[in-house]
């Protein structure tokens, strides 16, 4: 999510144990996960679905398919209020270098700054 050219990320207790963060509202079960407002206290406006990514993970004998819906949105405020499952939430001046799907988000932000719609 962005506010005044900044991006936000949060890390829940589960993700912190696994050594990585996630975007607020991120859920592998779309529609059943917590909202960005519940996770970090920020209300979003103008959410736009930019892409749906299909991933297949396999151990050689079994495969598991997952879908990730990627959105961009505007934040109504910059005041982060992490929920009880979030151990850290902060604004970044730029997207973190090790962020999952970083190149996709950079492409989407470039389209938005040019006024291109999806």
C-alpha cells in the first residue's frame, strides 16, 4: 500500500517465525484473511486488482497450487496501528529489495504514476 509515495509492510507472528514479512491483508485464502485495517489500522481507498499470480509448489511427488491476488491502493492515513498478530509494521521510502513480487509492484506503480489504468 502507498501513502505519499511510501509503501508499507507488516510481519505477523507466524511470518516473523518463518523469517519474512508480508503485505498487510495478505492471505493465501483470499476473502477469509484479515483486512489491512484489522492488521495495521490503515483504511484503504481505490483498491485496484493489478494481477493474479498462480504458483505451483512441488516436492517431486505432489503439487500444490496457490493464487496470489495483487492489489494497489491508496491509504487514507499514514498512522500505523498494528493489530495483535503483527509484530512490526512500518512505512518504507521505497519497496524493500527482498520483497516478494517487487518487480511486479514496481511495474504497477509506474503505470499508476503515468495515469494508466488497469
